[in-house]
């Protein structure tokens, strides 16, 4: 069963999460400080992190930024702030979901289950396949473009893998969020635009004159094999 790392400085909140998650069959570890959580994740990785934004040592946002330097583990933010900009920032720096306090521990457990289910391997394209200038190796989680290996985040890999699976098909932002494993009800389908922007920049570094990812205003994105 999956192991969940809870990083929360309020014992009462952590206790309710531990109880709800263990009732669903998960194993858990609870830490109060982000620095300790980052060290533990580097040495003994959990399958998902529940990360409070307001921690005593460093903020959850800063912790997530550091985490993304060495891990693509799914992250759910917990926060008392409900401002849209906070949600957008959280998702853009690599979170998979965002839960505002007060919350239902059972709902958080359900969100954990949903994220881990979406993270399970899925057949989007053959394990190894060539798509025009792209070479996809799903087993090694690698994509080459014009013979050069792309340095992709987990979200970027799944996004490009999905587009490669059905070239010319227009995917909505909601469909792409689901493909990369981010809950659509976390809001802000526009968050996918940030991943597209980053992915395009990496493709241009390899072939500056090409623009394989196409924007369809009001609809979404597609990929053209050029």
C-alpha cells in the first residue's frame, strides 16, 4: 500500500489526516518541519506528500520548489488561504492538488486515492515509438526530439506523451490536466498553459524554427509532427 508523508505543524490536524488515511489502508509518516521532510523524501521516498503551506521553518511553497529539484512525487497543499493567486502559484510550482482549511479528512483521503490512481501507469502510446522528430521511450520515461534527450518534469513528460499519442487531436485543458495527473476540480485549467509554455521553450532550444505544439483558442492544444 502507498505511503503518505504528512508535513503539518498542527498536531490536531495531522492526527485527523493520519486516522483518515490509515482507515483507507495507507501507511503514514508525520513530520512538523519542511526541512526534515525534504531530507526524508531524499533518503526514503514516500508515494505522496501532504504539505502545509504555513510551516515554522520554510513555507510549503519553498519546500515544493526544493522538492522538485530531485523528485516528481505528487504533492497536495494544505492552506488556510483561499485566494485564487495562492492556488495558482501552488499548482504552477508543481503541486497536484490544493485543499483549503478547514477541510474534511475523508475528502483529503479521497483526493489522495484519486491522484495515486491517476499516477498509475497508463497506456497512452507504445513503450517505444517514433513520432516524426520525436522518439518516445515510455519505459524509461524519456522523450528525444531531433535525437536530443529532453529534460522534462513528470508533468511535461505526461503532457507531451499524451499529445504524441494522438497527433493533430485537439485536447482541452481539462483533458490535459487529467492526463498529467492533476485534478481538474483543483481548478484553474489555465495552469496547463504554464506547462505548455515551459515545454515549448525546451523544444525551441532543440529546434528553434519549429513549433509542434499548436494552440486552438477556446479549445485547447494539439501536436503537429513537423
